[in-house]
C-alpha cells in the first residue's frame, strides 16, 4: 500500500451510529460493526461510536434485552454508555448513520450546511439485496424476537458497509 495514502498513512475514518435512545439499535450497530471491521482487518483504521437523538437514557448501559440478543449472536458489550448527539459530531465524524427515517430527519434538522447533511447516510444504504425492511425497526416496545431481528439485519448490512469504508480508506 502507498505509504502516503490509506491506512498506513494513519488516516482514520470515524463512524457514528445514531438511533433515538442509544440503548438498543445504535449500540448494537456499533458492536456488530466493530466485530466486522476486526474480521476485515480494519479495526485500527476505523473508529466507531454511537449516540441517540434523545437524552432519555444518557449515561445508561444498552438495554438488557439488546445485550442478551447480542450475546446470543456471539457479541460482547464493550462498555458503551448512552450519550446524546451533539452538533460537534458533524465535524468529528466522517459518516453519521441514522437507524431509521425519524433519526435521519432529526439529524438533518440540526445540520447547518450541505456538507454536514452529506455526512448523514441511513443504515438502509447498506441493506442486503431483497431486504424487506426499509429501516432498522425500533425493538423497544416489542419482544426478544425483535432484538434478534435487529442484530441479524445489522449483520446482513455489514458486508456493504465494510466495503464502503474500505473504499473510503483507499481514496483518502
Ligand atoms: P433505540 O430504542 O432508539 O434503538 O435505543 C429506543 C430506546 C428508548 C426509547 C425508544 C426507543 N424510549 O422511548 O425510551
């Protein structure tokens, strides 16, 4: 690899997953994405974080039902505590990934330039072909199956997201 470009030049991409409460979908996306990046050999090149658009659960661990679903799928909680989206995130992250349309609208309402808005791309951008969902559904008011379904949907999205991140690293 060209030492002046890509990972070996120390360029890091920063990715922020966003949902409403930052206790179900976005921490799951963070954990599933980090594992996919590790498998792809890109963990050192991409920094991953998550937050919510609402402050209801700030400081809390992910929802116990989401942690159980992640554990069933073989993932381990990395210590994340819920935080709310802040305007400085537009500067600090290359890619800001809302889980559903409502999260996307809430983020775009806070953007103050076209450049900030361009950093916001919904999770569905990387859904696998033939996916029946149009967004990552909120599992909060449902049962365990909904949490398992979110983890599985996120996992199916990772090949394309990792491919995009690999491409951005190569171009940088
Ligand atoms: P999340 O799920 O946005 O995926 O973290 C929710 C968490 C909390 C609430 C709704 C959804 N709530 O209404 O408190």
